[in-house]
């Protein structure tokens, strides 16, 4: 089969982890006889430098006309002082919204050979962690009305609005129930319904949708409790569904308990099969260009692309197996290293995974 992939390396370590992921895509093409046509475009800081805006219309058009989008990371010190709507991050939000990608799947899985890398005690992670965070991606506080105003006696005030419609909640919650049906049939909806009106509506919609999924065991959990439970007993979770803001925070937390944020991929999906695939980590400007970044999160994002956009499930699990094999042999990038492990760089990690894949 033939697929068009838009590639957006972005900033910081983005280009390095993307380079290794392209190697994997090429290896997949070679091994399984698919044709992947890759077209690069700019997003984020590099686009600001080249076009004066974080999401040039060419980039959005290219993505709209592709079968999938692979993204590295955006942002860096250089652009940190720009106004909010001109920052690299605005490009990322713009592309998520522009492609209608309302659902963000962030799987937090602990690999057997990486249990030592988890900051949690071994008795807490002993039976493994396998959580799918389903984060709403095009609504809530990220996209609500925001601004500043001058008050009479308290200086400036600033506000960001959390607003969700029934429609927005229902479509993400349905996707989460469907995801749970394919897993352990356990869904935790995370909100702050003891305080926020938007959360109360969220909860009502979850309850309504749950009637269509009698086989799924549903829990509601307040976000503060969920943050605590993720550390206390992460094995209790299967699928978690939550808002854009809470999902941003909880997915970073979930990633860290698996060992490193450098391991976690993500898929952003909408109505059709077009998806955007990116590591959940940022651009890590402090280690950019030093061959230190872990390319695994991006390589696993390629696996998610094969599965969710192209329906190539076997290839997705082969990529995952190749990653496991390299980890089982003791190779580690710095972020997942423990005393005595064999520390290698970005390029070598990519190369070893590719070789394992080709040898499968
Ligand atoms: C993420 C990131 C982004 C977000 C930033 C870079 C805008 O943290 O993908 O989790 O907040 O969504
Ligand atoms: Mg984040």
C-alpha cells in the first residue's frame, strides 16, 4: 500500500528523534513492501524563523492532504518571550484544532526491562503498568476565551475559560468507552466535579454515554485524587478519560512512573483515519543537538501511526517488539539508564531498533 506522511521535525531534539523515526518508517517500507512518501514542513519555532508564524498555511494544507502526520516537538528558549498567540506552542494547538484532532491517546506502559527506571518502589510496579490516558485535545481551557483586564484596585487580572459542550464531551467519552472495550473494560473519568461546573456537565455526559456500554466498569475520580492514586497504585487503572488541561498534567505524571517521559508516544485522532503522532515529551532544548535524546517515544509514535491511521496492526506490534528487544539487551539512552547500563546515543538507539526490526 502507499501512504503520504507529513513530517514536522519542529525544534530542539525534534529533528534528531524524527531522523531516527524516518529510518524506522523506511525500514518498514523495505521489509513489508509498503510505499511511504514523506514530505517535510515547518511547525513551531523553526516556522516562526522562516515564515514569521508558528503554523504556516502551507504546513496545515500539507497535513490536511496527508494520510498521517509525524511530529517531533516544538518550542525553545529563543521564542519564550513572544506573545502567547505567536509562540511555537500556538502552532501545535493550531494544527490539532485545524485537523479536528479531538482525541489524544497516551499509553503509559512500563517495559519489563525498565522496571528499575521507575521512580516507584518495585512492589508498586511489580505487575506492570498499562494505562491508556484519553485526553480531550481541542477544547477546554486551552481553547476557551482568555484575556487580561485592568482592575480598579488590584492591578491587572488575567483569565482563561474552561468550557465544554455536551457534544465535545460525548465524542471523547465514546472514544474512551470504545477504547476500554478493547482492553480491560475499566474506565476512570477524571474531573473536578466537586468544584467546577464544567466538570459537573462532563460527569452527566459520561453517565449518559455509559448506558451504551454496560460491560465497562466506570469510575469517577477527582483529579487531585487521580494524581495521588497514580503514584499510590497505578495498577488500578486501565483507561482514563479527561479534559485537555487535566490530561496534559496527568499524562506527564503517568509517563514518569513508567520510567521516563522519553518513552511515551501519542496519537491524536479525529473523525477519520488522519492522525497526528508525536512523542509526549517536549523539545528539551538543554540537550538538543547532542545525540542524547531518547528516540523511543517517537519510534513508538510511528507504531501507533501504523495501527491507527494505516490499520497495520502487525507492523505496529513488530516495532514495539524491536524496541523491547533492544531494551532487553541492556541498551539505554541517558534518561532511562540505571547504574551499570550500556548508555548509547540517539542515533545508535535508532539504528539498533531498526536492525532488530529488520531481523524479526
Ligand atoms: C503536550 C504539550 C503541549 C500541551 C504544549 C507543548 C503546548 O505539553 O503535548 O502535552 O500542553 O498540549
Ligand atoms: Mg504536556
